[in-house]
């Protein structure tokens, strides 16, 4: 990680990812990385970066002050695609959101800014160095969110 400028923690299974982070001794390195460099987390990555322990084997990394509910939209068979409204520092756009056993952001800390909505649900948020999405922007052909991460996070 010392050679990286930015990091993306992808979707997947947050329980398994946290177990591996701890088994491989990466917890402190990831926390230190996130204190000075940018990290983006999608779906399970959001859960890992947040601060809600709900049914996890260990504490998440706590790098962004968000309260998260896991699998908030239902099970795997309840996965869906819907249009998200983005507000990326004044640039408004629509985005196709792919939600697979998606978490829901239930509450934001005072230093966290909402950047995207599905109806009234916040689905994209950020603090100074951390960008999180409840959906999978990597599963679309639209690079706008990844470009925003690369261009706007130090």
C-alpha cells in the first residue's frame, strides 16, 4: 500500500473481507492509509469503511462516520438496478445504480456529505478522504463516479 496513492475496497462479503483483513494483519495499515490517503468503498467496502458493527465479526475500520444497515434492500434475489441522482460538487447527473444485497446509509456524521440519492435514500457519500457507495458503480460502463474519486480526492 505504500506505493499506492488511492485505494478501492470493492463489494463482496463484508464479513469475509473483515476476517481476511484481520487474519492478514492489514487493519492498522488500512486505517493509517485512510488517515492520509483516499479510499473508495462500494457496497461491502462501504460497510468496512464505516463505523457500524451490525452482525460483523470485528469492528469496521471507522474511517467515515456513517451508520449502516447491511442487506437493507433484501436478499440476493431482491437485487435491482435503478436511477440515482448525483450531486458531485455542483455537477448534477443521473447514474444507473446496481444494488446487490445493498446496504443502506441510515445516518451521516457531521463531516460526511451526501452526494447521491435513490429517492430519499443516501447512496453515495464522502468525507475529506473517503468516498462510499451503497451500490456497484464498477458494474456499469459509466466512469463518472470513479473519475470523481480520482480527480477530487487527495
